[in-house]
C-alpha cells in the first residue's frame, strides 16, 4: 500500500524556537495532505488541509500564523510550529490523500512527537 | 455537522473472545465511515471503510463492521481476539470519500488478556 513518512519522528526544542515537520508521500502524488494534532490519550483533531500550490485551509481555532503549512510539491508538505511553547507539545500526524479513478484514500504518517521545554 | 461517538474508552477481552467496539454516528448526509487502528507512537492504519456499498464490511486482520442506518451505528467486531489486537481504535466519519476531511471519535483502547 501507499506509504507516508514523517520527519523527524520526535523532536525536543526550547520554548521560543521554531520546529519544522515534514510529511512525504513516498510512492504516490498527493495534491492534498492533512495535518492532525493528538493530545495524550485523546483523538485526532484536524488542524488544516494542505493543498499543493495553494494556501492551506485551517480549522476554526487553529492559528495560521503559528502553524505554518507549506505544500510545495506533490509529495511534500511541511508544518512549522513557530515560537513554540510548552502547550504546543503534542503528537502531530499528517495524512496524504491518494485520489484516482478507483480510489480516494488517506494514508497516515507515523507521527511526530514534539516536546517543548 | 458530523460526529461519531465511541462508547467505552477502554475495552478488555480475553484472548480468543469476541471483540466488540461500538461506534455511533451523526450525519446530515449519507456518511462514509471508517475504522482505524493505532499502535503506540505510530500513525493510523485503516482497518476498513463503509462507502455505501455492502452494509457488512470486511477489513484486515479479521475485523468486520456492519453499517446499520436505523441504529446509526457502525460497530467493529472480531470473532476471536489475539494479543496483537491490543491497540487504540478510532471510528471516523466523512461526508465524502476517505480522502476527505475526517472527524474522529475519541477512541477505544482495546486490552487483550491471557
């Protein structure tokens, strides 16, 4: 099946710094990627929808200036957490949409655990 | 607006016993329904999906789910639990196909005991 990778798998940073997380579709092209956030023992909350070549669409309550999303190619989307603070510590998961004539499926990455000190 | 409710945040079964994880949905349009499994510190893996074809959907690892419109339910079952089934299970709904925005339930942690 289709594979989605995320890098890094975990990151620890100091408060006030920025962190970039990459999401790649390894064997298919994804015009749409999604970014989710998951708090410990909770469900996934959609943060934004990333579309290749255009601005991301953010869900209500998500600060677009804090969570910068760039989808520069059909296989790569990045999420940058700017001026990170401890409350941004979370598990961030991306998914990539594979859409074709007979398929329309999201494939999820393994997630990135961010810890802000 | 769409939503899913997963009854029981924790379910414990004995190895070899029936697994039943409950999911009820709310949707103003015919829903697309999904079950995902998440192992610790990993992303989500699709178990199965309902997309308005057969109401009984078979997935991977011996899991299946039945779409019941009258009950607005999409419960996940497996006849015989295995230790490797221990994981977090999420039910999700979309108003379009699986490649579109998903709304997830709060998850059910399945524990399998010897």
